[in-house]
C-alpha cells in the first residue's frame, strides 16, 4: 500500500504525519531522516493495528500542489 505523508519544516527540525493513519507521526532534524522514520512509524502503526485485530485503512488521501500568484 502507498500512504500519503505530509512533511512540515520547522525552525530546527522536520515533522511528518500520515493523514490516513491518525497518530502516526515522526520528527527529526533532517528531511531524509524524517522520511526514513515515518516509513518505520507506518510499519509499526500497521503492525499494532493487526495485533489489536483492527481493520487496516486503505489509503484514500491524495496530494496536489496548486500555483497561485500573490499580488
């Protein structure tokens, strides 16, 4: 499965979360590392859901960029 992730850059670190998996988050000082960590967090999150006999949600979030001009 392919889940959309959102990466946010803060003043001194990056954060990431998965819209389709509430509570699945990661943070680190670099973008590269936060991507690695969110992948691990997704696997851990899904494994926990399996152990708790919960339905694994199918990915449904989409991402898109829109361009606007600021006057």
